[in-house]
C-alpha cells in the first residue's frame, strides 16, 4: 500500500482476513528512487492511492513477482498500462468518490480566504488586534472568474461563481463557444482570461495538454512574482488546481 499519507486505509478497514493470507505493508511516506524500489521489488500486488507515484516500464521491470495492480479513483495518468498489459498483469481501480465536489469546495475555500484576507485577519485577531490598516476584503459580485479547463470540476466551480454573481469566462486547448455556453461561460483567449479575470482557477490534467499546462503554470508564476498574484494548490498531484487573485490596492 503506497502513498496513504493519512494512514486511512489501515485505520478504516479490517485487514485481518487479508493479513491471514499475505504480508501487507503500509507506506505513509512519499517514496522515490531506491527507497521505492526496495519497498515494491518483492510485491505480488500493489495498491496505490490515486496517481501520486509514477509507475513506468522501467520501475515495473524491477517488480518480477507482480500479479495485480490497484489504484484508487477513476484515472491514473502516471501508470504504464501498456507495460502491465504486455506482462498480462490485471489493473483494477475503485469507483470515484466525492473527490470532485471536495475539490470544488476546497477551491472556493481558498478563493474566499484570499479575497476576504481571512488568513491575515485571523492572525490579527490572535494577536488581540482588530485591523491592520491594509487592504479591505474584496467583493466578488460583478467580477470576472476565469476558468482554465471546464470539465466537471470546472463547471462546479463555475456554478458557485454564478451564485456569487460573477462573470464566467473559460479557456482550454479544445474549448469551443458552444461548450462554454453550455456551462454559462464565455470562451475567450487564454491571454484575455489571464489579463482580465479577478480570479483564475486552473483545472487541467497535465497529461491532456502538457505543453499548454506548463506554459500556463509558468505564466502564473511570473505574474505571482511581478504582480503579487495569489496562487493556491488545491488538487491531487499531478492534476493541479491553482487559485489566482490579482493584486491591487484593495486586494489581499
């Protein structure tokens, strides 16, 4: 069992029937290189939390006894399915849970925390003070919400933005005006989205547009350095979800 950082698998299930027939090892730390090879080299079965650890052909070749590979969730962009198929090793995965609504909720937690200067105000209160004389909390109504990627999560985030009265714009490598309109958004060029949006939320899977994804992240990084843009990571690696709030006189 790899990448169970919260140690939830061991704590939430009865492993006695499995442990009666097999040696079960739980790894709650991120393993790479020789430590990863040492942990899996004698495994007959591997259970992976999502796609937190890449398993490419080179690594799979070092696991000669492997008979079954399991991962949680509905998608794994870091697993070499062809290499496993070539060896006749079956791959199984769990059904999707509420991870997409959870990601949407976390995205809006971070957006609101940035817009309302929540972290700064809580720190002030803990010091026994009330205000710091700096920027006021932002009102999002009437502001533009830019969504890079407009799949299930992006549309969930969009619906919350609509409830706040925000204008929705979107871009992705394969976006069309019709697809955007179905979710109540307007399709715009990436540069326009980045230049005009009060909040930018990134919901692209790197494997589906790696070059565009890298360019976007690099651009957001430059804006962060130059303009004080707030960046927050809310999604499971390697699917990144950034929240960016442009800085001005009244912005956190």
